[in-house]
C-alpha cells in the first residue's frame, strides 16, 4: 500500500515542476563555419541544426532536483528540446547520476539527467553535460533520437537526428560478436537455478550495478587524458542506460576507483594483443581484479580498438571468475548509437542473454541452440542484422531486446537468490508488473498459407503507457532465411507499439496478398507455432516487462489455404443490396481445424482491426460452405474490403480488390438483428432487437414474419414498423429439450419494394448432467495394482467430467489423492497408489451451462504386498567423458524372500548428453533387465522411477521424477530371491560427454495372503416413524479370523436420508467410522426424523488391520408409518451429546424450526436464554459447571423440556 501511495503521489505532483526556458535557436547549416582543425565524425543522412546556449542551460539544470526527490515528491524541471520535426518539446527532468559518489565528487562538471516527455511518458531521455559539451538521447516507441555536437570542437552548434539515419563504417559488414552462447548458457544455468522471479507484491525492483569500465592504452591514447575519457564514458553509459532502464529496469553506475583501470599508453598497459577482442576478454577479469579488487564492481567491461570482432563476452556479472569478461571494440571517437548497441549486446551476454538469430552463414559457431527465435539474422539487440549475407533479415539493429532476452536477463538479475540479483542495489520505485491475459486454449489448428491475427489484454496497476509486441517463440533447429523447415521461426519481431493486436503478415502485405515475404512467411506445411505477447509498461522510473505465451498448430498440407475468391472485381454496392460471396474452404470445415462457421465483414477504409468500428459485420456465424448471400451493411465507404474470418479461430481472408458502398437512390429499406447468434442454456426465452432504416423517401410499413421448427415459438412485439423504427423478437424455447443448433428465418418486407431475410442461429445446451454411471474399476474389486484405468459412461449433454479418487468417501481436501478433468470417458492414471488401501472414486459431469451432482461412489482395494526399499544414499560415482566407460553401483539386500515385484525409485544422475547412456539392472542371480537404451538428448539430468505397472511407457522428459515402464519388464526377476547384490549398470556409449550417478533405490516386494472379514448379519432395522432404536449385533455383524471386533472398522459411504444415524450420541457424517465393538456396545442408533417414505438406508465398507475388506454394502431400514395424535402434532427433538462436555447440539426434523431455548439449573434458576432459527443449533457449554440441567426448547407452537448432564 505504501508503494502504491508513493506512486500515486508521484502522479499527483507531476504539476509540481519548475518551468524552463528555450535555449535553442534554429540555424541553417550553411551558417555554421568550422574552425581550423575542427572536423565532423558523425554525419547522419538527415538532421536539423541548432545553436544552443550551453552555459545558460548548464546553469539552469545545475539546480534540478535529485532523483530521490523526484521519486518521493514528483518535483522536476521543465526543459525544452528540439524534436525531429523542428518543434520544441517539453521534458520533465531531474538529476540522475551514473557515477558513484566519490568519482562524481572528483568530476563535478560532469552531470547526468534523466526525464520523460511531458505529454508522453513513454518517451524517456538522458542528458549528459560535460566541461564544454552537451549530449542527449531520446527514446520513444518509434525511434531513438540523438542530440550531438555538430562537430568535434564546436561549442554552440548541435544537430538533432534519428539514429537510424547514421551507420558507423566500422560496423558495416562486421561480425559484431564472438561470444560462446553455449558456454554462457551452462554458466547461467549453474547460477540461475535458485528461486523464481521476485514476486514481492507484484512489483519489479529497480536494480543498480557497479560498472568497471576500463580501456586499453590504444583506446585511451586517442583521448589523451583520464578526464576526457571519463567524460566520454559517462556520455556512453548514459546512452546505454536509456536501454537498460527502459528494457530491464536496471542501471549501470561507474565505480569510484575508475581511474585505476584507464590506460593511456599502449606500451605500459597490462594487455597483450590489444587489437584482438577475443584475446582481451580472457585477460580482463584478472586485470580488473588485480587493480581494483573483485569486490569493488559487479560488471566489468573494456573498451579497445579491435580488428577481429565488434565485441565479445565470456562470463557473467556478479561472479568471481567472469564478472569482468566483456569487451566492446569502440574504434571511433563518438558515442554513437551503433557502438552503444554493441555494448548493450555484450552486456546482455554478461547478464546471461544468448543470441537470438536463427541462421547466419559463416557464423555457425555463434548460432544459439534453442534460442534462435528470430528468422535469419534477426533484428533485435542480441541478433546479427547486417552480418549474415543471404540470411540478413535487416541491415540495421532494432534498439530493443527480444522477449527471450528479457526473460533470460530478468531471470538472472531479478530473481531472488541468483548472483545477478544478490549483488545489485535494489530500489523500490513502486512499479507494479503488468498482468497479461490471453483468451486462447492451446493446440488448436489453423490452415496453411492463411493470414491470422493475435491479440491480448493487459492491466497495469500504475496506469503506465503500455507497449506491446507479439513475437514468435519457435527455435527448433536452424534454416536459411525464407527456406523454413520444422519449427523454425517464420515471423520477425516488430518494434513494440501501442496496439495489443498483430496481423500476420502485416496489413499491407495482407491487402496485397503478399504471403511469401521472407520477413513474415505464412506457414506452408504442418508444424507447431508458439507466440508470446510481450508487454512493457514504459514507466519512466524503470520499465517493467511481462509476457504470456500461447501455442497452436498448422494443419496438414491438405488443409488450406482458406482464401477469398468472389467477387474478384471491384463492386459498387448500395446499402441493403444482396451480394453473393465465395471462398475456398479447402478442408477447413473438418478435423483438425473444424471451422463450422465464418463471420463476414466489410473493412471500411481497409482497416483490418477486428476491434475497430471500421470492421462492420455483414453476416455472423455463416456455415463454412464456401458461399453465402449477404446483405450490404448500413454504412457508406469510398473503399472497403470484404473479410471472411473463422468464427471461433484466428485465421481470415480478405478480398483482393476494394469495393464502394453508397446509399440507395431508389426507395428501399434495411433491417438488421443485433447479436443474431446466441449460445444459450436451456430453458431460455431469448430476446432480439431488430433495427430498420429507410432510404430515398420510403414511408410504407416494414412487415415481419418468421419461420421456425414447431417447438420454437417466435413472438414479435410488433407485426410491422415504420422505416427507422425498432422491433423486438422473443423466442419461446420451453418446448426445446435437446442440445443442438437451430435456425429461425426472420423475414422483413415492404410489398412491391423489397424483401430482406436474416437468420437467427441458436446454439442450445441442455443440462441433463446427473447420474453418471461408473464402469471400471468395478465396485468392490480387490487386489488392484498401483495405477488404474478409469472408465465411465457418456452423458450426452456433458462436455467434460471431473474424476476424484480419495481414501475416504467424504472426499475431504485431505482425503483426495488426485483430481482430474477430462473431456473423454476414461483416464489412464499415472498416479501410484499405496498398497493395501481402500480407495473411493466418483465422477461429476459438466458443460458450459451447469455441472451435475456427483455419481454414486465406487470402491476398490490395492494389492497387499510386503515391500522394502534399499537406498544407495548420496553417491558421487563419476562417468568419465574420456572414452566409453561403464560404471556399476551395487546395493546389498539382506532379506531373503521370493520376489513378486521389483521397482526402481529415485534414480538420479547428471550427464551432459543423456542420450548416450544404456542403463541395466542385474539381480544377485545374474539376470539382467535393460531399463532404457539411449533416450532423451538432454543435459537437464536424470530423475526417474521405473515400474512395470506404470501407465506411461518410457518417454521424454526424464528429469521430472516421472515413473515409466522400463524397456524390458522388471517382472523378469519374479520368483528369484531378494538376497544379495543388486547392480545398476550404466554404459556411456559415446566419448566426449560425462557426468555422475548420484542416487538410486530398489523396492522389492512379496505378496501377502489375506483372510478378509465376512458379513455375518445384515438384517433390516424395523422402526416406527419418529422413533429412535439401536442397530444391534443381530442386525449388523462382521467377523474376521485374524482381527477382533475392535479391529473391524466400518466407514460410512452414505448416510440415511429420512433420519439421523448416531454414533455414540453424535449425528454421523459420510466418512465417519465405527467398529464392530461399537455396535456390540449399542453405540450405533438410528432416529427417524421424517415421515415421508417407508424406507431408509446407509452404505458402508468394512476393513481389518491386515488389508482385508468388505466392499460397499447397503444397510436397509424399514419405516412403519404409525400415526398417533401425539406424533401428528408434537415435534421430535434430540439433545446430544448427553452427558456433554463443551458443545451441546439440539436437532429436530428438517421441517421444524427451533425458535428459542432456555437452560435452567435444578432449582429452576435461568442460566442461559437465547433465541434461535433453524433445525440444528450448537451451544457453548464450556462455562457451565458440572451437574444436572434442564433445557426448555421452543419449536413452532410447542415447548419441549429435556434433561442434560454436564460433565
């Protein structure tokens, strides 16, 4: 709450600003004269020039509020800056240093400021002011804009340019990185396995990292002095922080002792091969640690002049061995955006991010495994745009991180327990992480070569200006750009924008039917597709990112494309004009796509946004037959495309040409039905609003009529209306009993003018969901294995079923072993049940309208076995990566018994390539059983169990402690002795990868012979209405050869409906237990509280202490309908327990209400007097002294007095 309040204060105080003044004067470039010796290094293709009063600006900004003040109070300075369009734009700015305090104190003339655009918070800025310099970087959702000095030595002329309009010669055709993704991935995995993303109140903490930024003598020599170097480094870091702050809510801050790692002379610096980034990256951490100590910085990076690469990283920040292993080859003299992005790329590696490009000829060693989410070279910060020849997706880098990169960096730097989180300075800025919602059910199908769209919903507690981008998350394999195979990416990442919807491909390509552009290729073969909606909240204090993922599939090649065919020429249409539309269905109406209906629209102004009012419906839920007669909607348009979209899917098609819609020039009318397709639950009586319009002076009434099946009854509010008036239609569905789809034809006409027909389509669901019939395991079956196959009978109105398996028929939260939701009528469980246990199972059906009651309960028991587990304990048995070793681990079993079952539990191992392993179990008798052979190529390790009775055959993954059937049956050992050494043998069949065995356990079982209990007496109880009688041993008795009466336990599966079953004076509930001894002692009684039926009953099971049981059995109660004057008028009331200790219960029949009660002592003194309401009340008797009391109970018009004994 405090965090949210601070942020609210920040919003409310945005007006608390100090107005600035304009320090900028436009100047024509021809008026700028360079002094002798001056030169220009950065010359963009396009830019505007200004004269800037830098001294006045410095004086003005010197008193800008500190960042802490801005966070707490919202106080900021207004500072005007020129934009790309030549207009001045106001920014809210505050002091935001990127140097630690001691370093900043030594260079007070270097200042950094941060801010955001006053009327557009998503546009952020960083400003650096030096001794005689000014630099600004402005990042918006559309561009990165720099304000730089016009020339090297100018003091008053500056240029404003989009960084896209300048590319450094050094970076053209340069392979920019030599990082080993696999090496970093392994290191990241070792370091990132702790905890999960920081969940504190749903906020993302802002993180600061201490940056040790050094340079070689070659790089420093070009600048001359440490003062100039540090000023340039601050400019550079400010510009890099624009990305870090707006992408990952982090900041790099230059360390206090920075001068110790700045070198000015190549001859004296500690580096060898200073022009080779690959060499420098191996040297730098040791150099930094020796000069400044590893504890003084979190991330180390080196600037040099290189000829081999653009940059390289070989270690992770905040780790002892690799925190300084980063190099940027900064060969120029200016902090241009291109070189800043090289640094941001390499810093991404140092924060665990891998490359994201999918294919780059000549750079196969740099291609990421499992992370190549961008087609070809890719285009985002961690990709290789411009460096991949024929696979270049773009020549220029997009200045944002891919969603996969955000995921990797935030897992390492914003996850509690990881090195990257622990070492950061955390600042609470009160920014709540956005919540992303996707309304898709995974694994649906679309046709090939057909456009589609994706959309999502995002909520943000701070109300920040959200941006979105949909990115493909398929990285299975690598393929040249434009030649996809398997599940490689097809669609490039596009710059985040303010629209949560993306069309695939983009709007212009869809309108032009350009579906083979390599930047956005529609899938042409069967495959999987995965996408994430990645959102950024663009909070100016530090942006939080979040995402959600969805998956679908492309159908086999015989399905699709789904495409528009007619009309194929431009149409000049009139409102209400009938038009025949045709399209190629191409098997989209059958499995697996199953598109039964389509929606037809007119996209006014060719706007393909399905959430826009420009997308005007012409016909909804039209059968997907390939043709439909539609009525032109009541809208005019100079250009519009006809769009046909799957009603319940994401794919659509668009006409190739534009059409025009005008108003009619002859008398005519238009009629439409609001929401003509309804999905309803029976019973229902839906109402439909009908709208009309008249044209060209039509005055005659519009008449309505309907045609429907006989059991649907249409009722119009009015039989006719004037043009422009509305009408209402009600459909009486009381006679509809079955689920199904129904149509009602609505006809409107003006005699002699025109007739328009519309269809009302009803999708109706009945709610007969009760009494699901169970099948297997059958009721009362004994001795089943640990895994079951459950079957039940279908309910026609059900769309799904809930299966519950429990250890008690009460099915309480602690009793339920597992619950599973199914759409079919079976479930092959992989859950292993305990031996010698009674299990109860039941089913409930449901559909979109309702859910039924639970079925009758079935019970079964599992087999009785005597099992023992022998454990290895923690092992460190190494599997060498040299050669093809075979290792053996032995467990000695001392027991000597005949084997009936063998299982392997908790087999855990690590290996860099599990698919090289062959695993075998050998018994003391020398019998061998192959457990598995060369399965699952993974480095995630092994954590597995093996059991012949598993319903899951051996499969991947093998690291989640799943239990599978082995390759060969373990039952091969049955009949052998358990005694002796059992051997687990692991063969490594390929050289080069290694690992170790860390644990395994063997379970050996022998069958147990049972003597189950037998039911001797189960005779009906005869009772008069209103009476209470004990259930005696002559009515209910079970016996057991091995167990006494106190060890024969009855469990109630159901309880009586017409009365109350009492156990030792307390009303019984389902799941309660009693013993045969309780029956013998008269503790089981039945009170008949109803006079409605002649019979009652309860169901029970019986178990002994050895695993024997009696299945679900019914005890019947015959009720004699005896009516006396007293019975007819006087309510029966029971008080229990009696004697009582703490709580007293009063209960009467369900149709009798207790209105009050009074407790008196034996002298008649009132102790407690209270009103009541209901047929069951509870009284706290803990304060009553021991003794005898009377309770006077008022029920209806009667008063009953009962004696009570308090212990």
